[in-house]
């Protein structure tokens, strides 16, 4: 079911199944900033990644000697069991509580919420995670939002750029044929702090930058100074991805990484995963500003 929040500047529509952003529009002009799904290209627009990112090695986790089935990107995506709460005209939350169903996939008792709030020209997406277990809880989480790059006979993908805060070493981790993180790194051609989009940029799948030291990125047309700014304080990794030739780019702040080809199946041994201590809470936000 589609849910809507709104303020004077922006209107955001969220699909309660999976808590995906389906639309973010200028309230007055109707200009759309989120890619509109074309299932022949990709069937999502903004998957919520929790408690895993990307493909899980052998599609399973091990915890205290017991195996748990775990699908790509975790248990929120395409999940129709999230409860919805309208918290005002411009704010809402979707929540999943651990259950007998989730405990077959993920070995912890938890409460996970995605809170969406519009403030002026900004959309805040906040993940709130509560560990309800007596042991530390291991997890990864992140965003996967597809921002629209409208194309026409006069506009090509190469007319769009991604702007970084400072000159950056665009040495990307890559995914191997298995879909797992490989040891191969790719040197991405760029102009200091500017990365130009193209039909071939993602021919080798996502660009994955680990251990980043910046917390925002701007998507804009190359001849313009403003666009869409995505801010991601306290996220150590960033992925960029699109289907080759598609008219969107996913900007994906990650807390944790996909499994590597030599990754342990034991969730406590996954080096990039985070922990929440027993009976404590954690939150982290991704902010989208329409300039």
C-alpha cells in the first residue's frame, strides 16, 4: 500500500511493502526526483538493506553453530509484514518486530523502524534499531535509493555528474562473478572530485568505495551548480550503481559491506558488520536535499 507524507516543498510516497521510497516530488511543480520503476529494467526504487547488504555467501548465516537462511539485502526488502504509523502530515514510520518468521532467517530479537520525515527541502530516512536480546546483535544496514536522471533526445547520461566534497581516489572494490565482493579493484576515470556518468560506467556492476572520509555527494547536470545532495554522516562505505543505460543512479551509503568471496559464514566473524549491545538502541540517517 502506498503511503504519503508532504510539506509545502516536497511530497514523498512510500510503499509499505518493504518501506521503499516510490516518489519524491516538488509539491508545487510535480517534478520527480526518484526513478519510476520499469520492471523490464529493475523492479525496485529504494530497497531498505537490513541486516545484510548484497549477496550472502551460500545464502546462509551461522550463529552459535546454527544455520539461518538469508536472502540478498536482508529481510526488509519486499516484506509485507511491516506496520505503518502516520506521525503527522510530514512524518511516518514503518516497523518490523522480530517474530517466529524472522528468527528462522536472523538469530536476534529486535525492533527495526524506518522513519521518514520531510523538513523544508530535505527528506530524512532514519533507521532505528533496537536489540532486544541479552547478547550483542550483529548487523549491516544501508540505503539503495535510485535517483532519477531524466533523459531525452537532448539529454544523455553523460550530461550528469556526481560531485564529491574534495578530490577523491576513485579506486573501487568490485563484485566477482559470484556476486560476492572480490579482491579485484577497479580504477575509475574521474576529474578530481567529479565523476561523470555514462552508459558504460556500471558495466562491471556497482562501484563500491570502502572506508570513505566524506559524508555527502551531489547528483547534478554538468552545466549546473545545484542538484540533489545526499548526506550520510557516520556511514563508512558508499556504493554507486545503475543498470547500464538506465536513467537513474543509486547512491547507497552502507554500514557494512557485502560478503567477500572468502567471507566466514559466522555472523560474528564478518569484519564489516556492526554490533549493538544487549538491550540498547541505535539510529543512523540518510538525508536527501533538493537544492
